[in-house]
C-alpha cells in the first residue's frame, strides 16, 4: 500500500512474498544452514532427542524445523525433533522455560528460532549442547555452544545497491544461501572433531554448488504422506509456502 503512494521509491521487503513494480523481496536460505546444523546435532546427540524452541508456525520457521530434522536424520533416521511453540518472537522468560523443559525431557541438543540468548544460557547451565541462530551466540554458552547458524545479509544488500546504482534494478525475489556465504555455521565448538568438520564443509560445498538439495525426495510428512518423490525436490514456491512437517517432528506445544 505504501509503495503505491510512493511510486518513485524502491522498496525491499526482507522475508516478504508479495511484490509490485517498485517492491522486491529478499531472504536468506537459512534452511541450508539449518540442515548443516542438523547434521552436526545428529552426530553430537546421544539421546536421539533434539529440542527446538520456535516462535510462530509460519513457513519460514517450519522450513527451518524440517531442514534441521532432515539433517539430523541423515545421521540417524531414528532421531526425533521435539518442538515447543511460543507464539512470540521475543520472550526471554518463556524461551528459558521452554529450553529447560526440553532439556529435562532428555533433549541433549537444543536450538531455536527466537530472538534472545535464553536457550543458550539454559544449555550452559544444564550441560546440554546448544545451537544458536541469526548471529554468533557463543558468548552466552562458553562451554556448551556447538555452533551458530548465522545470517550474513551483506551479499544481498551489495547486490541491491549495485543494481540500483547501475540502473538495473527490477522487482524480483532474491534468495541467497551458502553459495554466497549468506547462511553459514560459525564458531563451531572445539569438541567437534576434524572428520565431522570436514564432512560439514563437504556438505556445505555440495549445497552451494547445487549437487545436493536439502529438500530432495523421498520425504514423508508426519502423517506418512509422501510429500517429495524420489528424484525430485521442492521448488522455491513450494518452500515459501511450506506448512507441513517432515516425519520425525513432534510438536509438543
């Protein structure tokens, strides 16, 4: 609505999905980093139970949960992901409560799609592993931080500014991933041994070059329905609207 009032102004909407002549969208393929984190968590877990503190059940969050699950299950198909929903992006007390609950139920690696470092601090206090999100969270769990799935928006902003200065900007959807270092694992714990580090690096390269796609079939949902057939993969349009969960996700509420 605002864009129609200011037709000479270019608008870019982070994580948006609606476009117009002077409105573009952009986001990071954070699900790629989530998959890598899932592989890491799968190797480090002894209980085969991974905890996930989530904000709202929207496609962006669901994609992350599903990718994390697929990564973990590539290590061990028996691994389960237990999700606690907060219906809030930022609530320190409830994030900590959710993390403590998950740890008390035997989830020995926890992660989150929320804003505060509360789950990192809970893991540090309880001796569980924690995987951060958005920016390096290692300072909040000095001995129990396993890695952080970090967002690097700079490649996106550089491209938008370059296109504007060159007079080449057109409305589109920009979606950058590991190939631009837009999604990456940072501050990986010293407890992660070299063979696993090398495996993660190789997998990151395969994702970045397109040799491997996170949502490649066969993939079944929690109801046993085949969602992605063998030999195929989800399109960007399907990923943007994803509202189902892969098998192995337990929505505990």
